[in-house]
């Protein structure tokens, strides 16, 4: 997708995986402003339960899928706890679109993101994130299968009362 078309998609609000963006053109460049109302930056969260951290992982996969439908692929943008926002009710993840200078695969980016999440959860949460990270690194799973696996882990944690 060309630069102009991508800018239209990002500012038009069509892609629900990206926060609403307004661009102001100035001499020598442009500045983007994101509307984060109703969302919390992940780096501002601490001590998430197993259910909470798995919800973050699951909704991140859903947001990556949503972006892919608009030909915005994870290799193109930064995914970390400073660029990922979650709705206050933990029902949806959105990204700030920050172009990535390095062409890192989406799979490696997701694994690195899971590593960052370990600082935000309990010991049990870290154990589940380790499982997800290993799966992401070793298996060639589609995003849909990854999301289904995360849902299964959430159910397991809920059934056994793991927090």
C-alpha cells in the first residue's frame, strides 16, 4: 500500500486496530496526534492477573488481525507496551502506528512483546507467557490458531482458579 493510501486509512479511522489519528502538516514535516480517550497505555499497567495478561495477548492478536485486513502488517509498525493501548474495560486493543525502521518479522515482534508483558504480571502469568512465547517461536501457527490457543489457556486458568 502506498504512503498516501496508508495515510488515508490511518486518518480515516477505518482500521479498528489503530487508534484514531489526526495529522497536522507543518513546514518541514508533519505531526500525528492520537485520540487515546477510554484507553490505557499498557506500560502504565502493573500486576495483571493471568486472565488479564492473557486477555492482553489475545486482544493484541485480534488487533494484528484487524490491521492485516487493511494491509497494515506487524512488520511495518512498532509493537511494544508503549505503543499498545487497551480499552479501560479490557475488551479491545489498539495500536499507535509508529513506523518501524527495522524489518522484524511479526512473529519475533510478538515474542518480544510477550517478554515485555512478563514485567506486568504475576509469577503464574509469566509461566503462561513463557508457554505462548515458546509456541510463537517454534510453531508456524496462524493468528487465528494462536488466538484459539490463548482462549484455551484463559479457560484453563479460570477453571483451576489460577491467578
